[in-house]
C-alpha cells in the first residue's frame, strides 16, 4: 500500500504544486482577502487530489468530476460558515482546476481544422465534465440551503397555566385543549 501511495505522489506531486500556485493566482485575481487565500489554495489542491484519486480508481468521466465538485462545494460551504464569508469566495478558486479549458480548446481547434470526429469526441467529453461539475455543485448547495433555511421552533411555557387570548383563539380554532404552552415559528 505504501508503494502505491509513493508512486501516486511521484506522479502527481508536481501537478498538485502547480495547482496550488494556480489557485493562488486566481484567488489574487478575484481579490480574495489575504486571510482567506490559504483556505482557497487548500480547497483547490484538495479538489485536484480528489480528482486524481477518482481518475486512478477508474470512475467514469462524469463521476470523476462530480465527486470533486461536490467535495469542493462542501468545503466551500463549511469554510464559509467557519470564516464568516460567502461560499463563492472559496468555491470559485477551488473549482477552477476542474474546469475543462484544455479540452474545450482542443474541441474548438478540431472544429476549425475540420476534424468532425475528433471535435465530436472532445466536445462530448467537455459537456460531460461540465455536467459533472454542475451536478456536484448543485447537490451539495441544495443540501446546505435546506439545512440552513429549515424553520426553527421556540416552545414557550406560560406561568400559572393561564393562556393568553391569542393562544386561546388558536386552540379553539385547532380544537386542541389548552395545556399552557404555545409554539411559535421563529424566522432564522
């Protein structure tokens, strides 16, 4: 097992370092605050590492990109809550290494050269990667949105078992006998 890890790191260490530097560049381009740049660089490197693990595991092209995109989105949402910043600050630099810019370039080059077969193959792969990225981001974002926007309830007990007029009206309307408590929906 250790030999496989060493071989994996030998193959991909230079790429991971270049991804770290590239993510740093995009973080600076997007004017990320200095205190948050390290988190963006960690996110980009983590995303690429997960991508390489998925590629070496033999997953399909769609899954190879969907899993790292989902992990990048989870990381961005988590860091947004920890650092108190918008999730996009961490998501954009973390997902940039997965964007299929090279494939898109080669697709356009094949189209210009008139090589329809190569353009179809590369174009299909590019679309598959884009769908994987979109699905990974949307799945995790929706889950975090659902968790963050769920209603919270406060239960308030009234003293002496006496109900307020508003509570009595609600109990009469719903047909519930008063037990001396009221439930109010609290907005987040």
